[in-house]
C-alpha cells in the first residue's frame, strides 16, 4: 500500500499492548497481541451533508450518516498479519422523496505507534434510499496487512518487559515502560487499524464543534 499524508482531529484510541490483562501471584500481566487494534477515530464516525452547500445550520441538513457495528477479525497464522473489518453505515435524509443513492468515502489506515500512517486506502460505500423512505443502510469492508517482523518486539525489550521481579529488588516497583527506549520500541511494534469517513476540513470542523 502506498504511504500518503493523513491528518486526524481528536484521535481517541488505546495505543498500548492491545492484549489481555490478568492478575497472577500479586502481579499484573499483559499478554501482547500481534493483531492491530481496530478503531474509529473521534470526529470521523459520522458525516453531515448540507443542501444548499455552503450552509451549516440545522435547516440545511440534507443527509446524516454514521459508522456503526464495527466487527474485526485477525489472521495471524503467517508472516503477514491480516486485519479484516466490516462495518455498517446507517443514514437518514431530510426529505422522503424519490429513490436516491448517496456515495460516501471512507478511509482504511494502518497506523504505527499512534502517530505514523504507514498505509492508507480510500473506499466508497453507496447508500440507497428507497422511494418515500428517509432511511438507508449499507455495509463497508476494510483490510490491512502488517509484517510479523514489524510487530515483534526486539528480544532485549521483551526480556525487560517479562523479567520476573521480586519484592525487595531495587527495580521491583519500577514500570519498565518508564524507560524512553522501551516505550519507543513498544510504540514501533504497535499498530492500529483505523476506519472512518474521509471528511473535508469543513466537515471535520463541524463534527468537532457542533
């Protein structure tokens, strides 16, 4: 996939280990997953179209669409980790007039370390409003591939994170993630699979300030 520039406003998602947490023998253990975490960034899960264009008041709202029911699967059986996601787009329109189809673009992004876009695709979902109906529904799909080598922690970092610590040891109560080098290594090996509407700056601003 080709790398392209990408700007997010108000990105909200977890960028840590993306695995299970459990308590054993008085300690907290996190099982790290190689699968990307799937998320919809804040301010990109819905889009509002206006008619006439150029207005942004309630009386001019034409169509409102929302991404919902995101479902993810991950195939980690090979050297390429495959993250697949499906999602629904539900929409309402102002006027229950003739049948109408509205095409909306969405992005499909592989994000590394919570800050770097390493791949991006643009897809289109078509919403068809039946005649006389104000509601429409459609389904979208998204997928990314991530190299297993890229999501695998270096051995020295893995040992720092998994080394058993006993009460009384000098660093027993020190979180290894407080070390900048360790944090950076974990970030480089952490990927997110992000899905959302491909919005204009005006649409992003509207979502963030309404």
